[in-house]
C-alpha cells in the first residue's frame, strides 16, 4: 500500500458527460501528479501540482483540468467525455517538486460508453 | 517522440532464472532512472531507482545497471519467482521539465 488513495475505483459514464476523480497524497507529500494509462498510449503524464500550485503540464487535453486544495488532496475533472478517454487514471505523490520518488495510487478505471 | 525505448515487450523466465529488461534513452538531460512494477489492477509501485553518478544499484534481488555513455540502463531480477510476474516500466526524469517519461512496459511471466 503506497499511502496514496484514489476514488472512485471504477467509473462508468456516457459520452459528453463530466466526471471528477479524487486523489489524496501520502501523508507529508506536497506534490500530486496525474497520469493516464491506456493500452495504446502507455503511461502518460498529465499534470503536476505542488502545494496548491500548478507546476508542470504534460499531454493534458483542454477538456481536462485539475486542482489541488489546501488540504493537499487533488481532483481531476474530465469533461465532454469521449470514448477515447476510457483509461486508467492514476495519481502519484512525492515529497518535493522535482518529480523524484513518486508513489502511485491504485487508480480509477474510467469507462466511457 | 519516444524518449525512452524499453525491451523486450514480454519475457518468460523459468523460476530461479535471471530476468533482464532493458531501456535506452535519447536525451542526455535526464538525471533519475526509476523502475516501477505493476500488478494487474494495481498502480505502479516504485521498485528501485538510480542516479547517473553510479553505474549499479542493488536492492535485494533487484539490480539496476546503468551505462551513461551508451544511454542505457537495465533491470536485473535475480532468482526470479512466480510472484515477480508483473509488468515492469522504466522511466526517465527530465532535468528541464522535471517530469517522468515512462517506457512502454515489459510483461514478465515467471514460470514455476
């Protein structure tokens, strides 16, 4: 158990809908990273927050957004969902901002029908 | 563009054998090279990592060998066990962008 929690574990929704994925980092970690894992694209970095501030952006679509709250939990919002958004979404956390020693949560499996 | 190439895509090893997974990277501006282990239905778990100032790091049955001049690093699993059957990902950290870029993964099966 990495200490990173994610909810929900599974999510099934229809195209065009909006969903919110939640992540709580390990105790003491200030950085949260979001990743998308799909069969054809592998594990892709989406976005990083450090202590409430956006620090790095990867291949995140404009339909997706994230934020980190004062209690350091983070939410990833996915809107106008398409079939191709079906994937596993992981968050990871680390103590610092540099991207080292990232610990992953169990993931949220999103299915868009 | 793919910055890290991982091979093989899949690997079958007998119990007790040595599993070797390789990664090659294309950019010299990387400073951290971790390996992650992922079981079905679980998140990737940090297994072992190395910085470029050392050529080898060992933790239990897991060893990273790092060749800076060849821009390659590999994971060796000694005395492989059926419980090691999982997908393994290498990654590199970009010094400029401070993010991890992952390889495509290697599915390891250790036969009893």
